[in-house]
C-alpha cells in the first residue's frame, strides 16, 4: 500500500482534466469540501468556450456552475497533493489559470 499524500487543495480550487484520442476533451472540477487530510469532494462545473479554429479553441471554467447531471465525488489526492484520478483514463490537476485547448469532431 502506498503512503498517503497530504492534500494541498482548498475549497473552491479548480482542477482541469484533458483527455481523448481523436479529440481533446477538457473537464473542470471545483473542490466543494475537504475530507480528512488526503481527500476532497469535487463537483464537475461548466466551461466557457471560445472557438479559434474550425472545431477547436480554448475553454475556461465557470465557477459554481455545477453540472446538474453529475453527482459530487470524493477523491484521494495524488502526486504532490494537488491532483486526483478521475477515472482510469483521466487525471485532474489544479488549474493554472490559463485557457485550456480543446478540439472536437462533428
């Protein structure tokens, strides 16, 4: 069993996750609660998109605009305490404040 990583995230921090194969999907999450020393509760939030090319552009998170079809989730922090594993294919880390690149097809 690996040693627990101490959390560096705080309530209202935003995490971003970029994933995909033929396209680049970006999801944003907001920390809504701290759980113990090593976990956080997250909710997925919406984003504002600016198209800069055909089917690509940049997006930024919309604080407190929680997606109603997504339940809160508890996640253990990983790496240096500012990231979580969302799924088997996606990790979310603390958003650096810069617009994130996305691309889509059809």
